[in-house]
C-alpha cells in the first residue's frame, strides 16, 4: 500500500519534514534526529492506514494511567457535577440530569462517545439540554476524564432561548394592588425596587439592612458574591412594615422557589398578564437603570454580578457609595422638567 506521508530533510537548518502526498502540504517534525523522525513518520502512516487499531492503542495507553477510563460513563460525570453544587443550584442540577434525552448516553463510556451520539441527544432534548450537556462535556474535559472534545466548540448548535420580557410598572402596580397578603405584597414591591433574585430576596434578614447608611447587603445564593444596594425612601417605607428582627419574609423563605414562582404566575393569570415571571423583575430593574442613564458599573454591583470587586470592598469594610435607582429616576425627571416662565410684574 502506498504511504501517504514521506520523509525529507531540508538542507538549510537540517530539520526533518513530512510531505503529505494527498494534500501536498509539508509539516515540520521539529527534530534533527533521523531515528526519531523515522519513528514519527511510521506512526503517522500507521495512524492513517489503521485508525481503529490506533484508537485501541490510545485506549491502552490511557488505561495504564487511569484504570477507570474505559468504564467511566456519562451518568458518573453528571453525578460528580451535582456533588459540587450547593443549595438551589444543586436542586436545579438534580432535576436537569433527569432529562430523558440524556438516557441516550447515560450508560455510554466516555471513550466510546462519538459526535453523532451528542447530536442525537440534542435533537431529542430542549434548550436546557443543550446548555447542560455543554457544561457536562466541559467538566469531563477539565477533569481529564475525556482526552479530546466529542464536539468541537464551533459544531455545537446555537443555544436559542425564548424571548423573555420585563414586567411593566402598570403590571407591577396591578399585582400589588390586588394582593391581600401583606408579606407577599411587600415581597413584590422590594423585587421591583431592588431587582434581587427571588431566592436572595426571600432570605433577607432585618440584620442585612443598614439604616444608618441606607444600604442592604447580602451574599447571592447562586454565586456567593456580595451585593450591596443603596435604597431610597420608597424602599424604606416598605421595610418599616416588615419585621425589625430576624427574617424579613418568615413565610416566603420557607417556600420552595418553584412554589413562589407558581403563586406569582397564578396572580398574573388572574389579571390576564402573560409572559412574566418573578425573574422579570430583574429584567425590569436593568431596563429602568439603562433608561435613566444609571452607570453600568453601578447596575452590575447592584445586581451582584461584579462579584470580585464588590466582595473585596465588602471584606475591607469599604463604604460603597452607590446612589439608589429611585434617586437617579427622580433626578432624571427633575432634569427634564421644563422651567417655569418668569412673569413680568408691572408696577
């Protein structure tokens, strides 16, 4: 059988090169040693002629350094990922790995996984399947359980989320006006003013409120980063009606996030409001901030996404002087308000 690669040595430099008889391309072997160059040449030709045998040889070498590499399957990877998560994130992962689309690869050994296996999973799954399979795949790569990517980064189908919208002021006012439970009404009001996630909001304590500096500080449950939010008189008015000690929302903190979301959905349905969830309050806060020219770095800190900078400042007990969003909105309204025309006084 004709060999695909042949060896040659350049006069200048004395390095050995491979010439590909199919493509005509040359590739440097990076060596001046003829013995090593010949070994590399044979390896490339053997790999070209016997890919199946070459794969078995690779597995044999890998098994020598990792005894479980030949039997480790995707269910094992999923379970190991869940162990590293905490709280609500762990519960989300426990639900995610039960996705029926993952049944197609659950017991499949990692080393036997082909691109078409992942493509079948993605075809059978939903948007969340795409998101979680990417993370599972990357975790296996990071742990060196998978020696090479199953799907190259550019070959993953694009993640296409459904359009999500923010809640409008009119919708928020309609929901709070109809809400009879004082704790839940205060919860929705603070969600509008603070833009915090529902879990972070439900777990707030009276001790998190600094009345002297008019700030609320809490660690985000999802990331552990610290968010420090300055509040205005509108928020203060809501806080005065909540407990002065202990949990601000004694009942809602005991309710699962999914049940809080269901309760909110029921209230929206009763008012004919569609396409809105509790997370829509975060979208609304961000859109309001942008509309009034609230600096992006302030918005990121308020939403708790600039975790490193805020955590360092909080650890050093530095004062984070962030104006509240309500103050920014009022300043904006005052700046655009037309000045009264002076009337001439005739004496």
